[in-house]
C-alpha cells in the first residue's frame, strides 16, 4: 500500500522537528573554545626567546649567503668582461666554474632553510606540547567540550569570550616561573 502525500509530509515534518529539538539540546551542552596557537607561541616568554634565537641564527646565515651571492655576482661580471677576450676553452672553463659556484650557493641556501626550519621545530615543539597540556587543563576546568585552533583558515568567527589565548599565555608564563 502506498503512503499518501499528506502522511509523507507529516512524517517529514515530525522528523524535522525532532532533529531541530535534538540539535538545540546538543548545542546547549557543547561548549567550544578557540586558541590562536601562533599568537600563544609568540606571546609566551620561552617563545619570545626562541624567536630571538632563531632571528640571530637566521641573520647570521643571511649575512653569509649575501656575502656569497655578492661574490658570485662579481665573478659573473668579471666573466662577462673577460668572455670576449678568452678563447673557447678558457671561456667554457670559467663558465663551468661559475655554474658550479651558483649550484653550490643554491644548495647552501636550501640547506640553510632546512636547518632553520628544523631548529624552529626543535625550539617550538616543547613549547607547543606544554601549551597543549595547559589548554587541556583549562578546557576541563572551564568545561569546554572542544578547543579549536584559531587561525584565518579554520575558524572564521568566534565570540571573544571563547578565545582562551590570553589565558593560556598567562598560565604558561606563570607555570614557567614557578
């Protein structure tokens, strides 16, 4: 036997109302907070120290790379000037030397970037782990069901009262002092 259109509509309406009531009850029991981890890492004292240490290392490497880049440019300019008077064999040899130096420079640049990224990870991993622990404790204490990482790609909006970043930074810094 086929259901009439009216009874299908009634069943659909009952299901819709039941879904809305359960969603409302669910929304009342779920408490969601957010933490901007980047801001927290940069806001805690050990994060500031790590950033300072990374900047020193980065600046030292950058100076070294800039010095090598200037040397390569000078070598290239000299090659261009001399290329008109050099024979083919000498020109090829100088060009090969220049290309080899450029390749070594590119390798050095890539290696430096990897080393800086690795150093950043080494310095920030303990901070992130401690932040996560503090976030977990704070979430339990304040009865949050979920804490999301707040950044422009994941959380488009949250109420200011649900942003726990400053509390996390304060808790981290006071735990570090104690």
